């Protein structure tokens, strides 16, 4: 088998052909790059992943990060990973040249992280959170904050984190209680505690820069009173020394998966001298944080997709090597004298492999689509274009986070199932991927939160303009598909589904217009499942269009079978997945209100 | 919260009202029992589970069974469990009085095990496998085998196992290679190895009785040459001593879940003197084993249901205690001055709780329905009745195994989701249940194997007679529901689904009749999902019928709300689950053959 965890040909086909990287590279911001330089970059990431990441994923599960004597200890291989990752510039891939970055399109940035996460999902969060927090400082921080913190973060000498969650307030950020008291100096005194802080500490970076949500004394209640602070683990003095700043690691959450990726508990200001520096203006913390959150949501979906990719290739390898059972002959019997056949020859195994392939590659395409909108937004030259891509980006972000999370569970479960009893055993990888991926639906806003965001905010904003823009994009793909006979039936299904979305919205919107938001949003998660399936169906038709086009124009640089397999998998998706949408629509249009206004003791 | 892992009121309502235990008890075999004595028995099992099982489930996960110096060591609490379980007679619950059993209906037997498994799913397999193997000896073994082995198994002085799987042949039992060479004595010499042997060894039983599938020298190839042997770990001599029998434990499989329930690797006959005694006639081993397998399949589904039950109550408790977030007001805003609300007040949390309740209680009902057919079969006085119940039992068995396995994964995943980030952490139980339940779809024939059995054997036998009988049973429930106005719409949906089953079979059967079995069975797993959903929908309508009837007749012994909650949950099932069947039918009726005759390198 040629792939251990990712298929680079598919990744490049999605990037270059389906999502037309060259178009992006023609924009001024990215004009230093061409396909050749991107190719070289991607291949170098793959080499790094093959050698420094993939060989250690099992060992990181077996030797989890742990808390001892006020410190978090991560797997020893992180020494090499942090050093090399810093040297390779993974933190600043998307940053401006002026900020020490590489000014790469985010689509390419995500592709690189995808490869690393598929190789070892316990790792890239250490890079990504440092990138996200450095980016927040660059976007909204003072020149002093930029100068003091960013250079050391760029090469991972210092790590970065985002500190949102508190014990009494998980998803409910309006209940943040950590306080920030102004002083006569340029800093505030921070006091409070934060939990579930990913990449919060380890022995291979000399300092950590925490981006902390806190409430300035006297600030309004709710999210309108939340500000953002830079709170270093150790504060740098004028002469460059690092001084204790009372940001204490007090514990590590022990988890069922992603054990190499630490999840810490931090107490700020136990000695009443924890200093934090305000980022931007007071009480605007949540809006700043959302820049990071939105990137992190795409990144989380990407990570889910990457784990599912690794599980897929792990089960594919097994299916190609394991003999078991025989085919039935014309009289429905098996001939026990025959050699056993490889299990990949059983249709049910193929069904489970196709299901994984359809979820993994469809999700990859969705991640690239979403980040493509991001790149187009930031490089747009007109306000109108900028707004269009912003709306599309905002609409797709919760879907790009959730579809890979939820369907990724199913996908990795199929990987286990292909291995039979061995799938449940520690000797094989699928059980680890299955444990690892379960966090994805919880990180960065649970599926429920994403679904409220999708239906309650993204869909309704500006009278549904984002959904209209999406429908236009989808119509474009349908139109293209209609020029290929083989694809017409699938274009028709997608069109029918667009109509179904409209029908569902016609039933749901009146509840919102009447102010009955509880009713409007009660089945938001079902809506997410519904629209997510259609959006990935759109991605698959887009993939099939491109594959067909390449084959017709004989513009291939891979065997014809590669492109045909994409068309075949599109058909699988439409036959086994798109068939679910009508039932989901029916659930969404029910008028029983079964989950509303029933007493809690009904259970 | 009153329930930690199971709701005994629901269990008794399903047993006594929905599945009419009294009807069973009126049959001669069970006539020593009445509802009062069954009540006392169930309550004693609950007390045992509360004190000896539930408090240890977390610790069994943290201190797994392990292999050392040729022996398996299980958690120390098993000393008490094995002793008390033996005394309480859990092995012989269903056995004849003459065999030292309690001659209880299997429906009650399953209810008792359900409670124990919900309390601690790592435990009851030790009882159940001993029961199953003793039952095999009683059913098919010689008087000598019965006398020698069964008495010691009844009180768990000795444990019993079933040894089917070999490394080179997982699900493919026709490839069993373990050999049995006849000797001039009454025993054979056994040589080979078996893997994945649940409850294969531990320090608290003095001997183990392995029921081993092996091939007598010169036997036909395939399943027709497989015989069944009793192979004791230590063989008893005339004077009652136990002698080494070369049935060596060589390892323990380390698993992602159910870690307290050992999974061993056994090598037979390394010294060429492992003695085994033939059970029944040669070459009929698989047909004998299938008696045990069929019971074990229902038991496995029961175990899945029980794990999902425990996860449900664990997440329900959290939802009732955890404040987070606020309701939206009429202008779609939240008032941050308000106290946070309990998360159970959010519709999305209620949706996840109802989904769990619908899966758990629907599956429980399915297990009782299936075992009810078993009890009716064995107590039938006419051949016709016996055949009817046998066909219904055989048809439902693979569904009763698979529905709780597959939907139980979804159900426990919802339990995690309700806890948010905490759900992923070892401090809370849902993550353990989620890991534990993943084995259920693999034990005793994977979902793929069960689905082939359902569509390829149970549905087609006798020209589809079993499915006809099932349709009659379902029609009976529909008829009853039609006498209650509130239930009529759901009766109509169930009737429509019965029509859909016919429609699907009309498309599928011609493939079988033409001898194209590969095509016929390609989507057997989808068919399982389809029919399983409808069968559980039937169970829910049956439950709602009974609840409505009890309320109308004011024949309640629990608050009205209890019965109303059943009707409400039925509505939930029909609104959120039965809506899936049309899409599945569409997949089943597709004519694309996407998983057949495609090259293996398409992936």
C-alpha cells in the first residue's frame, strides 16, 4: 500500500484542480508562489510527517502527557518536533512578510496542517494554537505586545494558547468570571482559573503566551463585558529575563484520546500578582477572540478529517492483506476447498471503505472550499466581493467544523469494523483514531453550539443572503455537471436538495419571525446534519465535474483510474448519503415540538 | 436522580405489561413462578448489582485484567462476584430443575442479566459463558460429560468458555484448523490455538471448561467437518483430582474497552497430550454451537442495550445538575443577569436524551420480544406453534444483536456530547461506556455477518415465511393502535413501512432467484439498518399501545406521567428515527452496484 495516512495525489487534485490554487496564486498577496513552489512545500511537509510525526503516534497514546510538580511533560519526541516545526516556519505560514510570516494562502496552510494531523493528530495543535494567538496579537495588539511576544512565538521558542473556558461556564462565555483589575502601570492584575487549555504547557518551550478572556472590574455583565489579555506564563523584563507571573499549571485532564496533546488547568493570580496586558479595546475581547475561533473551527474540522483519513488508510491496508471467507457461488454456497479471499473482495467491506473515502475526501474538499473563501475574502479588491466571500466563509465555517467531526466518528467506526475483533485491540490503530476523533465534536464549540450558530445566526443574517450566495455557488456546479451526461442524474438530485432546503426554511423561518426562537432552533443540530450532507454532496459533484473534465480533455497527470475513482465515489455518496436528506427534512418540518415544553422529569 | 444505570419501573413495565409475563408464567414449565416471585428475584438482582457490581465498574477499567506467568488476573472484586453470583444461581437460571437449574423463562433471565450488565458490563459474561457452555453439554453431551462438568459449573467453581475463533479465521468458521485425533480411549487429542476467548481464565475459578470447535482427522473440509469438544483446562481424574491438560493461556488481548472482561489466547496440545471429549456426533459441532451462538447473540444485544442504558442515566444525571447558558427571549437575546439554566432545559439536550431513551428502551423491548419468542417456542404444545415462534425467534435474533450494537454507539456518543468537554475526560463515565460498547458490533458475528444471516438466510428461508409471520405480528400491533385516536398517525406510518419492506424485497429477491447472491447481499448491512429501525418502531408502538391502554383503564400502578412519557418517546422515535427508513429503502433499491465488481485499487 502506498498510503499510510494521507493520499497526496488526492490532496493536490483537490487543491490544484478542484479548488484552483492557481487562481489564488494570481492574487497579489500570494504572487511569490507558483504551483512548483507549493508542490515543494507540500512534499517537505510530507517528509517531515513521515519521519518526525507518524512513527510516534502510537507511542504518544501509550505515554500520554502528564502533570507533575507544577509542570506538564509531553512525549520526548516533541523536542525534535517543536524545534523542527519552528524552523520550518509552521507558525507563521499565513502571516504577512512584514510580521515575519510566509504569506501563504490559508488553503495551502490548511493542506500542510492536514498532512501533519493525518500523520499524528496529537501534534499540530501545538503549532496551530501558537499561530492563532500570535495572529491575535498581530491583528489587535499594541506595537509593544507585537514586539515583545510574536518573534519568540514564530519559531516556537514560546508557545501560545487561548484561554476561554472556566469550570462554571463551558460553552457559555458570557459567564466568564476571571477578573482584570487596572493598575497605574500598563498592565492589569488577572485573577481566575481556566480549564481545558490545549497545549497549555510543556517542557520544550521556555515560555507560554496565554490569550485570556477576563472581565475588567465594573464591566457590563454578559459577553459585552469581556476583554482580551495577553498573560505570559513568565513575563519578560526589560533586559529579557523571564520572571514568574503566577500563571500556574495545576493539573492535566486525563482523556480517552489525543493523549499526547495536553489539556491543562491554569490558575492565574494566586499570589495577586499575575500581570496581563489588554489587547485592543476593553470589552471587545469576544469579538477579537472570534477571529481566532473561526480559524480554529476550520482547523478543528480539518483535524477530524485528518484523523478519519489516517483511519481509512489503516483499514484499507488491512483489507488488502487479510484473507477471510469466500464468495458465494451461483447456488448460494461457498466452496471450502478454495483459498480464502482477501476481505476487500467482500462488497460489505468495499461499502465501508467507500463510505470512509466519501467522508474523508468530501470533508477535505469542504475544508479547502472554506479556506478558499477566506483567501478570497482577504485578497478581494472590492467591498462587494469581500462581503460575498465573507458571508460564504461565515456560513461554511460551522459546517466545516461539524461535518468532519460527526461523520468522522462514523468513518473511524467503520475502520474498526473492517478489522473485526482486532479493530478493538491496542495492537492496531483504528481504535486509537476512534478515541482520538471523539473530541472533535466538542472542541471549539460543540456540535450543538455550531448548529445554533449556523441556523440562528449565519442563515438568518441579512435576510438569508449567505444561503442565497451559497445556492448560487451550488447552481454553478449543477450547471457545469449538466454538460456531462454521466453526471446529469446527480446534478438533478443536488438541485432537488436545494429546493428541499428552501422548503425547510419556509417552514422554520416563521417561528423566528414570530419571535419563537426556541422552536426555531430546537432542531438546529438536525438542520446541521441536513445542510452539511447537501454541502458535501455539492463538493462531490464539484470533484466529479473536475475529474470528468480532466478525463475528457485528456489533461491527466495521473492514471485515468484515479479520476474515475472520484466519479465513482461521488456516485456512492449520492446513493448512500444524499438519500438521507429527505428524512432529515421531514424531521425538521415536523410540528410536534417534542423537545420543547416537556417537563424535565419525563426522562 | 433515582436511577444510576437502569430504570426498574420501565424494565418491569416492559416485562409485565408490554410482553405479558403472566402469559408466560401460565405455561406449565414456568408455573412455579408468579409476578410476586419474579418481582422479588429482580429486586434481589438489583441489590446485588447496586452493591457488588456498579461501584467497581470504573476501577475495572483502570485496573484491567492482565496476563502474567501463564495466568489471567482479573480485578480482585471478582472474588466476591464469582462467589455470590454462583450462590445466587445465575448460571442455571433457565436450566431444567432436573439439571440443577431454576427453570425460569429466558425473558426473565435476560432481564436479570440486563440489570447486572447495566451496572457493570465487564462482569456478566463470566456467568453467561459458563451458562452457555454448560447448556451445550446438557443439550448434546453424554451423561458422563454432564455428570463430570455441569455441577461444578452451576456454582461457578469452574468457568465455561466457547472457543471458536482462530488467528487465520475470524468470522470464517469453515476455516477452523484445530485438530482432534481419535485415541483408543474415550477422548481425542486436541491441537491448535484459539483467540479472543472471553472469560477464558481467571484466578477465582479452580478450573475452566472450554467448548472447542475442532476438526477430526479426515473430516470433510468446511463447516461440515467441524466437531465440538469439551476440553477442560485441567482434567478431572476418577478420584476428583485436577490434572494439567495442556490448555495453556498464552496471552491477553489489550482492548480499548471492557477491560475487566478478559480476552484470552489459548494454545491447546502444545505437549501433544491435550484431551478433549466429543460432544454429540462428529461433524455436527457447528450446529450445536449455533444453539449457544443464538443465545449469545441475544445476550450481546442485551449487553449493548445495558451499556447504553448506563450511559443514558449517567448523562441524564449530569443534565439535571449542570447549569449552563440561558434561554433566548422573544427578541432572540439572552439576559446575562439571569441565573444560568440547567442544561436539560435546552431543547438540543432534551433531543439527545430522548434519542438515548428511545434507543435504550426500544432495544430493551426488542430483547424481551425476542426472548419471549424463545420461551414460547420451547413451551409450545403444537408443532405449528413451535415452528411459528422458532421462525420469529430466528428472524429477530440477528436484529436483536445488531440494533443495540450499532445504535448503542450513537446513544453513548450522545451521552458524551451532553457532558461537553467533560464527556471526553476520565473523570466521568460516558467515555468509558463509549469505549466499552464498541465491541458489541464485533462480538458473536460482526454486524456484516449478522446482516448476511438476516437477509441471506432468515428472510429467504421457507419462501419468506418468517417475514410474513413478523408482518402479522406487526399488523396486530397496528390494529390495536388504530383503536386509539392519538396513536393512529403512528400506526399509519408503521403500516406504510411494512409496505416499504415488501417493495424493497420485490426489488432484491429477483437477484437471489437469478443466483446473483453477491448482488442480493451487497447491501445486507443497509437492509439490517432499515428493517431494524422498523422493528424497533413496532416495539415502540406496542409500548405506546400498552401505556395508552393502562391510562384509559386507569389501571396504573405508577404516576400517569410514567405512561405518558412512553407515548411521548414513541412519538420522538417516529419523528426522528422512522423518518430514516425511506432513504435507506432508496439506497437498497438502487441499481448501481457500486460496491461490486470494482477493482480493489479504486481506493
